[in-house]
């Protein structure tokens, strides 16, 4: 399973209208599951409008920050990079692990500042357990996407 999943803006809008999710800042919460995911603005490259795909962006997803670093111009559903123009789909990369890492870092900081161990710190420290939990959360989001992309 990939570390990130691309969620189109149109899908988020539909889920929000249906009351299935809540978005607060850059955090997406699936209401029925009470699971949260960090969102990063991104685009998915759909097709060429002009020029050649010399950089190999077709069918790829790039964050808006990565586009800026590449020197690409992004406006609405278009990206221009050099002499190439692409049609893109706007959306977000969803990452459950970003929130878990932030919570673990917060717990670790709290543990250092006090003599008592932070609650739940032992559950985060196990390498295999964390990988299994990461995979389970990603699988859950992927299944939610598959079930609701209609």
C-alpha cells in the first residue's frame, strides 16, 4: 500500500455534502469511522494539452509545493511546465501517518518533560506494530474510497 492516497476535490465535496466527512483545516475526518487523515494540496496529471511529456508526469500525483519547486505554473485544472501543458485533477494527498507521527512526537515531548511515561507511548514504540497499524489505516481509507467513489 502506498504511503499516500490521492483524493480528488470533487469526491471530498460530494462526501462533505452527504455528511460522511468533516474537513477542519488540513485534517479530514471520516465521521463513521472517527479516523483522521492529514491532507496536502495536490494534483493528478490526466492528459497532455500541448507539447510532450518529457518529464514523465502523466498519471502521476504532485503536491502544489512540488509544482512550485519544479517551476510549473498551476491554474485551476491546468499545469504548464516549460513547453508542455497538462490537464490535471485537483485534490489532496491523504496521510494517516502524519497525524500519528505528530501525536507520537507530542507524547514523546511530554514524556521527556515529566518523569512518568506518556500514555500510549509503548503502543507507538513497537516497529512491527506501528507498520501493521499504518497498513490497516491506509487499507481502511482505500476501502472507504473504493466504496464511495460513485
